[in-house]
C-alpha cells in the first residue's frame, strides 16, 4: 500500500487561525452595515444582528470541527457530503465551491478594495485595480505554500492590529451619537421581524469564511488536534471584533450618514479623524481587504484539486507543482474571478452566491446528525460542544435565513439553483469514480 504523500509545507495553528480570520474579516463587515440600517434604526437590534450572526458561525464551527477531525482530508464540504450522503451531493458542493464559493467572494473582495481605494485616489481605474490585485496575489500563492502562508500571517496580523486601533481610537475620539444600545420594548418584537431576517442575510455573508481551513485540512499539521482549535479560535476572535467594530460605527457616526452607504469604514473614518486622515484610513482599509482576497486565492483551489483526484474529467486539476501548490486549479479559480469582475456588479455577485453557499453549509451541519446515526463507532477525536443543541441552533437560524433569501431574492436564488443543475449534468454526463474515504 502506498503511503500518502505528506505536503512539503504543513499549516500550523497560527497560519490556520490567520486564514480563518482573513477569510471572515473583510468585505462584509466594511460594506453591509449601511444596508442593515435602511430598515433597522435601533442600536441594540443592529448589534444583536452581529451577535446572532456570531452565534450561527460558532455553532457551525463546533460542528465542522467534529467533521474535520473525523475526516481530515482537504476538500471541505465536497469531502464531507460525498461520504455522508452521496458522491453526487459532494460533487455539487465542490462544483459550487469551485465556480461560485471562492471565485465570487474573491471578486467581491477585489471590488470592495477598489471601491475604498478609488475614494482615496479617484484617478485609479477600479476595474483594473481589482484585476491587478487578483493577478499579483495569484502569482505569490502559486510560487509556494510557504510564501503564501507567511504573507497570510503578516497581512492578517496587520489587519487585526488596525481594527483594534480603529476601535480604541474610535472610543476615545468619538462624539457619542443619540442612539439606544439598551433594549427598548419594541426591540424584542423587531428581533423576530422579516426586516431582522433579511438583515441577517448580510451579516451571514460578513461571517462567511469561518470554515475556510477545512478546505485544506490535508495540509494542516496534526489535523485532529489543530483543526478544532483553528476553527474555534479564529471564529471567536472575529465575533468579538465584529461586535466591537459595529458598536464604534454606530457610537461615532449618525445613522443618517451610514444608511445606504457601502464604504461605511471610510464614512466613519472621516467623521472620527477628519477628511485628510479619513482618506488615509480608507486607503488602509483597502489594503486590509488584500488579506481577504489573498486567503480566498490560497484556500479555494484545494477543492478543485481534490475533485480532480476523484473525477477523471477533472484529472488535470489534481496536478501540483514541485512546491505542492495546485497551480492549475489556482489559475482556473482566478479565471472565474476575472469573469465575475468583468461581467457583474457587487450586489449581483453577493446575492447570487449567498443562497447557494448557505444551502451547502446547512446540509453539512445536518450531516453531523446523519453521520452520528449511521457511523456511531467512527473515531471522533473532537466532538461538537453542546450537541445536539448547537447544530440545531445553526440549522434553525440558517434555515430561517435561507427562506427569506429565496422569498426576497428569487431571481438570484434561481440562478444559484441553475448552477446546481449544470453541476448535475457534468456529474452524470461524464465518467466518475467514488470519492476517496478517510
């Protein structure tokens, strides 16, 4: 029996946490508050959005930690759903991740980066700035996993330091706004309103990425021990950052100035520091978004690589360089990212990706119940804390969000379902093999 090849460079705890933080902190937290404030004006309810979104992410991380420790192979939902349900379900998950799951958020991050940068430097062309950022980061990550890992740790550390500094100086310099953070009588009813559910869609997008490290689980050092720690540490750090950052946004800047705005970080920085320093902070935030784009380019191609190992039609995508990098898969993802950049708007990409990605995380967490029932004796180095309550909370809240995405954005949701039909055609039209087990 051939011994599995060990990756040239293995990802440790620090790099893994950096990947989770970098994937989560980025486009969503800097762009979605203005959309939430169009329908919700209460400081308490808005902060509860971010608390509930954090609860969903943490419950999901506990569930994914059990699955990742029990089945420590790269590929994420593609691997889990193939083993739990059927290879076709796993293939569809991988198909969505390959065509939408990473390419679309990479494009969104690059678009947000350009939006912030062109506020600071109006002469820049936003499209070509996005394209340049994607190509440059692809070139770095295609060189070696070690170089990509070092870059990821450095820019993520800078991101966290800047956010902490923003929160601290905001608290010290802000002129407090007339907004209630203590719950009022009407606030409790609003927590169950359609407006809250719709706003939770945007918050869920901001929290997406907490599961990023499972896509390259096969490259993690001591995965049974480190994967749960990476997922829970990274997600917890981001939850605290998000609640604190949005508190400062609301505490320092009038709601009327924020509602409907995309570049909320730039608006708040202008309010806190004045126009000149605000422009500088806008440039810094644009730089921070490089971390998000970088992490997506780093993690995403591993899914296409694993699918190539299992499916003859995609065999060419399984090839790796001498440094262990799936360069062909990376170039495929970059090509799709460029397609989104040249053909779509920010909102269109966000709505298109949201429904279908949430659907597969829902199916994965539900798979925890299925796996416990079907394989009770499967070795589980880590068991989800709070089971069965934590997966149940995740499924109820995520399912609630899915219903409202489908109801309020039927066109984009149907485009997502059409992508699934395309994946089914590819799966059943060509030769295939059963995905490898652990």
